[in-house]
């Protein structure tokens, strides 16, 4: 539930609206927490390190998935 501001001049009005709608702010907080990835920096670091250690990026691919829903990438 994003609240867009398409131009810089719209930001004060958007913020003002949000500050008068605590229920919308709470919903935005809840969704941000739901979508958060606290481990994102670590995951990016792992991929970067793996890329530096491997001869080619194809070496990062795992064997093809054997079960439905399995990822083909190592992470």
C-alpha cells in the first residue's frame, strides 16, 4: 500500500495526508515489516563473494530442481 508522489512538489501534501491517517500509516508499517528482508545485505554479499570465487557465474547454478518448487540457484 504505497502512497505515490509523482513530483517533488507533491511530497508535502502526501506526508500531510499520511500524518492525518494513522490507520493507513499502521497498515504501511505492517506491510513494510511483512515484506522486509533483514537478511538482504547478507544474501547480496554471499552472491558477490560466490561470483568472485567462481570462474564463471554458471558455476553458481545448482543441479536442476528435482521437486516442484525447488530453486535452481544456490543461495
